[in-house]
């Protein structure tokens, strides 16, 4: 039997993992002296409530080799084969820790660097589940996922520069100027790293830019897993975006409620803050 283990940077919480028939291994999230397990005893909503109230950014710890080894040993019992999907190796040392742990189990465990995070990592997991349902063997699944992972796109509009500044991703001067002129950056995960791919003034122009960038990436392959994503305590901004970008979806869904929507969690949420919106998909080209 082929099983899947994924880290919480995918923003798949424990309850959802159980429903999907997979296992989720959580990262630790620390707010000052309080330590939580992401997606286990800290929901995404609770995370943003704490983030908004906190003066300091929380710290997220990678999943160490020992925790991976323990979970792998448990999941391969009975001759199971195990696919481990991790956050991009360029964003965390979690992939390296998983690889080190997997050496003990040789060909029984395969560790896949998603080169992504949040919902991008999630849709790769959803595709892996589809391949398992198609009765693909372990090696075929590995090969297909390695090929397809480079087609995954994540594009998101950041509403506030406050958290990028706090995390040292941009300077205070850049953040101040951006807030003054309502500059909304569009970020993406490119070759496993988070990068700014565009800037627009005001929400309407940023939403238009987001739609343009989706097309520039080659368009959404609706035969593959996809979704819209948001951060914070409300879907208001996302709902508006979905209506404004109707041209992207109207030929593929009967109504906007059919579009899968996912909440960004702690790993990326720490840096984008609340009210970010975005899309994730496999590109056609």
C-alpha cells in the first residue's frame, strides 16, 4: 500500500488529513514563550488572531530528522511504501531532515521536494492521491510528481507590507512608501523561492495584474487540482477577486462556489499577513 506523509506547511490541518486518508506532520509555531503544533492545536484562524495581536512575528521550527524517522517507521509497517511531500528545500531545512531520516528505510520511502508551499504543496498532494487511485506504482508516481511539480504556480496579492517588513523581506523605507501609495505587491514561488513578480497601485489594479500573471504563466489547467487562497479572518477580498476575475473561471465552473478555496496558514501567513489573496494551479504550458 502507498501512503502519503505531508508537512503542515501545506496548510492541510490534522482533521483534513484524516479525511484525505493521509498523515500530516506539524511544524512548531512559537509566539514568544508559547509553542504550538501547526494545524493540530493551532488552527489557521487562531494563528491569525494571535498574529494580529502580537508585536513580534512568530517563529516556525523545521521538522527534525528524529520526528520524521519516528513517523516513517510507524507508517511503513506491514510493507507499506511511503511518499513524503515537503515544503520547498529553499524555504526550510525540513526537506533535508526528511531525506536524512529516509536513508534508513532505503527504497521504501521517497521524499519529494515540492519546491512550493501552502496550497501549491497541497495541490501536489491532491495529484498524488489521484495517481494512487489510478493504481500507478510507486516509481511511476515519483516520476510523474517530479515532472509535474515544476508546473505548479502560486500567485498572491499582499494587502499590507507590514509583515514583509517585520520579517526583513523588505526595508522599512520600501514598506513606508508602499503603504503611503497603496502599493500592492504580487508574490510568487519561483524555483522554490518566494519572489515579488509585480506591483500595482490599489486593490483593483493589483487584482487585474494577478489575472494577467495567471495568463502569462500559461493559464490554469483545470484538469489538474487548483484553487484560490486567502489569509486572515475573512474571505471578503477573495470573494471580490473571484467575481472580478470571472473570465478565468466561467468556462470551467457553473458558479464561483465550485472553486476550491484554501486558507493560508502560519508558514506563509507569517510573512504576508492578513487579507492576502491568490491562486494556485498547474500551468497548461
